[in-house]
């Protein structure tokens, strides 16, 4: 996280470094579990917290305290997508559990791809998520003491993505979730 008054960087100059984080989480997941997972993924991808432009998840988790806390820590919007919208995104690691529990075979990867792509994309660019690429596939959290994982996360980017594009998508999705 940046120090007070420190700029997050000019998105126009670092658009290729911008990252969207998709998170799938069980209700009541501890904030530290999500935070540690995202930090690990970013480090493994050679990225920093300042590169994150959005956190994204399924609409059913829009009020999840751990996700809201991480979005606030990163100073980014928490974007939410309905299960139908997420299900239209092709992903390399679909989940039968996610499909039965939430109505979509993917939350982390699909949400990351949608957030990286942003909103308002022309239909000629293909299905949702088509213009984005995964930097890190769905990865499970590693809670302490052998506890079961309660979160997954994935990283995605779109080469021409600017922070204002993602924030505009966040404004739209926040309005839809209300």
C-alpha cells in the first residue's frame, strides 16, 4: 500500500502492468487468508500491490468483509459479476463445486478476466474476457495448521487497460449490485 499522499502511478505510462485480481471465497473467510493469497500471487507474478486496478468476485460475495477489506487496503473497487456473466467466460480450470454452489463454473479466473477487460467493450472484440489474459491461474489459499482452503484467486491483465477503464467498470457494477 502506498504512503499517504503517494501517487499510485500514472496508468497511461504503465497500462501493461495493470492487474485485475479475481477472488472466489467461502462466506466468512478470514481477511488474512485472502490478503496472504493475493500477496503470494502478485509476488509470484512479479507484480506489486500498486499494480492492482480492481478486485473482482461473484455478486453473491459483494458484501463479504474480507473482500471489502482487501479492496479498501488496495484502494481499488470491488467489482461484482452475476453467475450468468461469469459462466460465459471460458477458463482453464472450471470448478464443479463453484458451479453447484454459485451457478458458475468459475469465479476467480472469470472475474479476473472480466475485470481486466473492463466494461463497455465492443461486441466485435468477442465474448466477455476475450481481450484479457491470465497472468496467474486459479490458486487456492494456504490457511495455517492444515485448515481447508476458503479462497481462490487469479490474476489477469489486458495490455491496453488503463485505471480509468477499470474504475468506470467498477462504478457500473457497484450500481448493478445495489
